[in-house]
C-alpha cells in the first residue's frame, strides 16, 4: 500500500524488563525509497516498586528516576527495506543508594540498536521480517538501576498489519525472539498496536509483553541478599504504551509518549514519559 504509517517515537528505557523499544515500534511498513527520519527524544522514568517472583509488588525505599537522551535514525533503501539506528545517553537519579544494589548516577552511553526491516508482503495484509543487533552501552549493568543488560543481543521476528482505507485506522502485531550472547536469558517479545491518523494527528496505543526464557529469582541477587548477577534474572513484564504525534509541517512533527508497567515478574514497576522532535526527509 502506498500510504505509510508514521513511526512513533518513544524512549528506550529498559529498566529491568520495561523495554519501551523506543523509537522502535515494530510494524510491517518500510520507510520508502530515499526517505529517512531523524528523531531527538528525551525521556523521564520513575520506578517506585519491584515485582517479585510471585508477581506481587514490593515498594522501594525511595523512587528511582532515570533520564534518557536519545537519537533515532531510520532510512529506506527501497520501498521494501529499512535500516534504523538508535543511540543515546542515560543517567539514573535514585532517591537512595545501597552498595551492590543501587548506585548513585550510573551514567553512560545507552545500548546501541541497529535494526533492519524487510517488507515482503504489500497487499491487504502487510508483513515484514524484522532483525536487529545490539551493541552494549557503557553504564554499570550490575545494579538494579541500570538501563539494560549492557551486552550483545541478536533478534529476529515477524510483523503483520493492515491499514484501513479511507478512515486512517491501522493495526499491527509483532513476535520477536531475542538471543542474548552473554549470561542473560533469551527473551520472547510480543506486541499488538492499534492507531489512527486524523488530520495532522497520529495516535497509537500498544500492548507489549516480554517473557524471559530462563533465569533465576530476583531474590537470588544482592536485592534479596544473594550473590547472583542482576542481568541473569528471569524478568517478565506487560507494558501499556500511548503516544500521540502532531505534524506541524510536512517534514516536522512533535510526539509525546507514556508507558506504564501493567504487570511483571522480577522487574521494576515503572512509568515513563517522553517528548520527541521529528524530522522527515
């Protein structure tokens, strides 16, 4: 289909299992030949509790806050293929510090994601093959208030979706498997999104589920008095995301986003807000 849904921009804030996939809402639609997008995103995350192994929440002594400054770029190399890169800087502002559990600041380069999309079906139901490679960031991964696992990942997935003619509505579903090339357990990720464009506005809501395929209890880490690494925890999460984009000129837009952890296991209970400035060419 000739109509392209805009790629929404949210922050990549994977606190434990809350991965917003930032700037990386997977869907089956490629950018288009000789077209590219640059987005500058700032995000603010607040975590006030931890989901334990029984999926119950335990309050933190004080909130853990985090700021992420991100750059996102994607480019279409044909009407069927697209390459995207996201990178940035991350810093935590915990309300307390605890040796071996929560560190003060924990600044560093965020993980760098390089992703490729090949749209192999362009009919009433569109479909694409997704692949990605993650380069580890420079933050400390051995504390609770880390930005991610700071290790190399490879992912492969499928995306399918449909754009409803004449009314601007669209939907997509994604299934992704992520291989972790260090000691963190592999992951399966599922997403379902529903959106609509109306005039200069584009609204989208997304449900995102991450399942760890292995790992151990958070209580086995320094958080619970154990000695095992945080990065090997079996962290699961269900996250709801809302984002709204306003196009104020043909090649410029602003986007705001909100994400909330709805349920989880061995993961932080977090809420995140983001603001993006988008430049299309």
